[in-house]
């Protein structure tokens, strides 16, 4: 029997699409919330972002919508908007990423909803926020990486700016809106009132620029791509070994001393060029030559095991299939199987109320009848705004 999650009494209407909002919805759902995903008539566009596909959904969609029940509603019609209000009755959270102004034009903005549902947490993921010079503009992860400066510090040294190879802005925006929702729920427990929560891709992208922004604030120097090297810490980079590259993340002088001893160069920590992190940063090119000359005698995997057990943070540079097959990945329950569905587990570990994996991502409008029945609603009056409803579906009520 599954243990109820920490959010087991939470009801969430997730009308978001693509990544940031659905990622937040999945976090809430993994920890027990009843999350109803409401898709537009054409479906969440990520259903088509493949191959690969499983049934009607691309892997991209599957990675973001586990543990949710799915319905589809046409909000462009008045009956669809009326249905949304019915679904929000008794809901704790309304999660959406409509373009700023869309819900407001439909009379479903925060000002209107808060009057009808004063305890509701209305959470929005947006591109640039609602106001300011770029307020209301649309945003996608890669474009935000460009305008926020993330691309400007990513890439090979001396090379062109490069997109980070995963949607880091979308994902951190999903995390931040989740944090905001939980903050608002905690405050509601004291005040009894809901509030509006917004996380914009732009704000979240700027927030990720550590340590580059603090460095710029203090030095006035604009960072450029530096490959795998860290701008403040040395050695903190990829280094060649006899076999494969290893990443060394040496954060203090004790770790540096241990590293040098284990690779047969105990003299390096006393070399004036490398006697402190500051000096190692100044002389990082010379240090890399010295280290790689010693590392050439070692097998990468064996060396990584030796160093990390000695307290030196490091890792072999591995491929995705190696990560999935790693016994530690399995032990940490980071791969989830539900029937044909395979997904990535929750990284949030709670001792008494852990995450649970109850439902594979929904097929398009899979739970329409079930959800309407729970709200004591018949399907016939809303048939014109329920695009996923079978013509033969009975007019079922609770």
C-alpha cells in the first residue's frame, strides 16, 4: 500500500503546457497532490515533440506529466470557461502559463478569480512577467538563455556562445514556481487567504548567473565562455587520463593536497604557483600541464573511484546509458517504471512521506468523464467544449 504523500490533501488544476508549468505540476503530483491536467483542444504541444513516442505521446510529454489525470477543455468558448470555474471549486492551486492578458480577457484573471475563490493560490509561469519593457512577451527556454546571458558564459574557451544542452531555465522556473506555491500555501495556513504566484523565465534565467554576476558586480569584468573550467576555482575542469576524461572539482587546499599525493605529485601543493586557490587560478594553464602529465598513467574509472573514496570530488564523464545502468541510480530510485512507461524519479526524498508513482502520464483527455463525475457534472452540457470526449460517452453524473 502506497504511503500518502506530503501533499495528499492538495487539489491542483494544471492548465499549463510545455515544460515549466508541467514540471511543477509533476513535482506536486509525485508528492501526493491530486493534479488534473487540463489541455487545450489541440493538446499540449509537447505530445508531438518526438520521436520517440508511446501511444499518442512523445517522450518529452511523458517526462513531465506523471501522476496526473488528464482532461481537455476549450476555454475559448463560454461553456469551457464556466467549466473551468466548476473545476476550480474546492481547488487549492490553479497552475497556468497562458500568455499574459489571455485569462484576463476571458474574465479569469487573478483579480476575478480571487473574488470568487479567496483561498485559491493562482500560480503562473510566464516569459518575462506581466510588466516592464518586455512584460507580456512570450519566452522559450533557449531564447531566454540567449537574452539572459547564460549562452554568453557557456561554450569552449575562445568559442562562440552556446546553449546549455538541457532546458535549464524552464526547469528552474518550474522549481521556483513550486517553491512559491508551497510558500503561499504555508502563508495561507496563517491568513486563510490565497495569493498570486509568478515565476518568469527571464527572472529565473538571471538568477542562475552565479558566480558570473557576483564576479561582475565586484570586478566589472564581463565573463566569456571558459569550457569546463570554473571561473573562481582551480583545479575545477576536465582533465585527460590514459583512457577517458575525468572531471576534477577540487574545492579546497586539503582536497588539492590529497589529489596530488594520490597521483604521485606530492610536491605540487608546495610550489609557489599552486600554493593557494588564488595562485592556482592565476597559473591554471601551467597546473593543467602538470596534472595531465601525471594523470596520463591512470585509467579514468579506477582513478575516479580512488579519488572520490579519498574525499576528492570528481567523476568520469559518462553517457546517459551508463547513468541509467549505474547501481547507485537504481538504488536512489531515480528510474521509475509504470507498465510501458519509464520516467525519472523525484530527487526530493522525504523520510515519512516519500514521493510515489501511481499513474503513467495521461492519454489525451483520458479522465474527462471521471473528473466531471467527481464534480457532479454531466458531460452533455459541456460536450461542445470537451474535444477529447467520445461521441458515445454517456451523460454521466456522480
